[in-house]
């Protein structure tokens, strides 16, 4: 069980907007950051991924022995949030029961609002590109940009209306979302902070995610983002398909990779003030909004398994080779979204976490490769062991796209160094990279294809790989 102080239940932060937040970057915004940090500092959590949890902010708010009594405790409304079809197998059925001050149905009609730099599948405005592409980080956001306004779509695949495929977004923000909340009917959101932390006020309670952690917001769950630093930046994978789950371990056995116990779910916390709140709803790639007279973050108690999480990537238990050869990157999978073909994921989320390299007579960085899967790689901190860092290289906040069968691998400098290095045990602990890997080609948006941060000659990193075979 959990309580929630007055600030968590109803702190007012400003007027809701359809585009940029009304907050600036001056003293008022500094107060908002401090307020968010205070809320994040003492959070309690429930632990475990994919199982049943329950929490109540007011003792007795959860009904006992039934989900929908004739009258729920304290005059609350019982509401089921279904993240899967009713008849899906029990192991994949996702739903939560929410006990809230007002039902979600209590809102006026949605109206279309401007999408800004956010879009969704199908991505038909441009052609899929077989070339290898790499981007520098997003520029600093304009003053008053909140998380929603700062979402910038890089590309994706599939069709949101058919619930297949994925999209890749970046974000850069410097203001809280104030009196508006966001919910995504198209898919779940995997948020990967790269610069600055985030306080996530969700229907289920509060979570905080900083660089090195990821946050998972399920399909349809409403939330508000408040920066924990003056400027925040990162990546988002929008998964239209089956919800993310932990990968099967197979011959690895019962333990390893991401442990379910390390995922943190929120405890119940709610907002009860009567105030104007704009509910922004992403539906089939577009943004819609409804202006309500109360916050939808008014869930006093809940139970179920369709809920948000935060996971610390530094707790990933890396499996690797103790003899020779670099393992396939699939061994680094944190979460996977299965498809209708066993073993062929709609999306895999892969992390290259700190690890030891000990392989004998082995080229230790990731090998040269062509792949039926498409790979988008980002960098949270430090350097990636197969790419040169620094200006013009692969840097935190940037990303690279290698579509299916696009040849890639270590750059020339890395190859020359790694192929002649003395093979002693080596600890890779100066970087944290990740990959969104998907079964379909990723089509870059027009804004990504024309962005000034797109590096103009990425292919240069493989120039100078000389012939060593004798004539």
C-alpha cells in the first residue's frame, strides 16, 4: 500500500497547451525542477516484471474478493484497462483494474491538434533507404519545450492501425508538461533517457528514470513528464505490436540477462484537485486532445499486470563467451516484442552494458555483419567499442541506422586496433549503448532524412580497410 502527499496528488504547475508548454526556463522552471526532484527522491516501488501487483493510496480503497462491486469503496469508480484482447492466452493477457475518482469516460469530444514533429506509421512520405545513416544529437530545444512537444520522429515501420511495427522517436525538453497528460493508443513507449532525468506521473503512481535506466509506459496508460534537470534528452521506441516481455532463456537456464525482480513498478498515487487538464491522445499516428475539468491521474487504487516500469540497465546480467568468438548481439536482449513467427521479434531492445572480454584468439568487438533484421543504435554515455567517439563520430544522444542486409561493423580504426591488440582480460565499462532491432526495414521520416544533424559521409568510417590477402 502507499500514500501520497498533497503535492503528489494535486500540485498545479501551469496552464495546458497544445504545443509548447507555457513554462519558460527562468526561476519558475527552476522551481518546477526542484519540485520534481523532491517528488522523485523518496519514491517507493513494487518489484517484479509481468506479474500481478496491487496498490492503494488510501487503505481500504481496493475492493476485496471482486473487481467490480455494486459500489466501490469511497465512492470510487471501477474501470478495467485492457492491454490485450480478453481471450488472449493467460500468459499474454494484460489488464489492470483501476479505482478512480472519475471514470476515464468523463471527457468531452477529442479534436485534432497539430502533431508538431511527432508522426506515426505507416511511413509512406519517404522511401526506405538501404544506405547506412548516422545522426548527431538533437539541438537544444526552444525555451518552454515540454516532453510531448519535444518528441521528434526519426522513422519506423509497420502500421499503427494494425498494431504491427514500431517507431523511433527522439526527445529534447526543458519544461514540465504542466496541466496536460499524454496517452498513446498506438503502442507502448520505451523511454531511454540520455541526458537528464524524468519524473513520470502516471495513472498508477510516480516513477523516476535517469540516464542508465529505461521506463516502459504500456499502451493507453496516461502520464505526465516533469524534467529532473534543466534540459533532458533521450530516445523513445514506440512498439505497436505485442507488449514487451522478457526473452526466453533457453540453454542459459533459469537465471541471467534482465532479472524480473529488478523492474520497479509504482505504488498508487493520485491527483484530486478540480482543475483544467488537457488530455492528449495519440491515435493512428495523430494527436487528438480533450479539455477536461479534472486530472485523469486520479487512480486511488489498482491491481493487475498492465502497468508501467523502470529498469536500471546496470543491473543487466551480461552473458558472454568464456572461450572464443564474440556472441551474437541477441545475447544482450533486455526486452522483446514477439511476432507471429517464433524467434522473429517485432522489436528487440538490446543493451551493450559493461562487461568483461576474455575470448582467446578472438576479434573482440562486434564482427562485420549483414543481417535480415534492421538495427537502430543509440548511445547513452561514453563510447561504443566498435565505433570512434568524439566529433564527427558516434556520440551520446546520436544514433545510427543499419537497415536489413546493410553491411556494417567496426570502423577502420577499431579494426586496426582490435586485430593487433594483446589479448588480456579486458573490462568494457566506459560506455552504455543500446539497439532497437526490428524484423522490418526502418523508413526514415522526411525530417530525419533532411536534418542538419544527419552526418553527410558516414561511409567514410570504413574507408581504408586494406587488402591483406597476398596477390
